[in-house]
C-alpha cells in the first residue's frame, strides 16, 4: 500500500513538473528530482523513463479531458463552423492553455521521433480529435472524423500563437524571436 501511494504521489509531482513545460529536463535524474525521490527509490517505482513519462502524461490527459468536458457543459452537437469557433475559444481559455502548451511541446518532440513522445503525442492528438468528433453534428462517422481532423489542423496556428504569446515565451527567447 505504501509503495502504491508513494508511486502515485511521485507521478503527480512529475505531472506538475511536466506542466512547467521543459521537456529537456526529463532525464531519469531530472524526473527523480521532480518526484522528490532519490535515484534508488525512484528505480524501485519505475522501470524506465518511458514508463514514467507515459504514466504522468496519462494523468495530465485525464485532467485535460475533464477540463474539456467542463468547458462545454451540456453541449449539444454543432455545425463545423460553430465547432471551429467554440474549439478556438476553449483552447484559449486559461484553464486549457497550460495543457495546450505542454501538448505542443510533446507533439513537437514526437514529430522529431523522440521516444516516448511519439506515442504520447498520438494519444493527445486522438484525445482532441475524439473531443471534436463527439461535438460535431455530422451523421456519417467517417465524415465526422475527417471534419474533426480539419478543425484540429485549422487550430494549429491558433494554438501556436496562443501558446507562444505568453505561456511559453521561453521558446520564443530560445528561438531568438523575442
């Protein structure tokens, strides 16, 4: 029981650490420090960096999903146009923006082929697509999924702009844009 509680608390601390938005500090040593555990105790709880990152990201995806659900309580299906505007407003909300910042960084790492971010990025993208799809008023499931993909793609510049102008100004400084 104590081991499970320690592991859960460590995962929650690592999830908060990930929300700080610096994936470059996710070595095993960095994750152990974030978890508040020494290397030996950390190794007792987690077999690999990949396992830790996937489990901490799963916790964050759960929180993100709850925030998406509460962003539109009682929402009914809507047209693609209405869904595009609604999705833009949701991703710019202060309760969602920190997650979008992390997801953007994870998707970028996944696009570069960095393990385990390829799998985590796919899970995040599917979660967002599923959310969009459930709210679209399109009968045909294939058309609904395709439209969710189009809306997701159209949101990318908005996500980039929203995230990079405030929440993640560090990225701009590193890129020498600011």
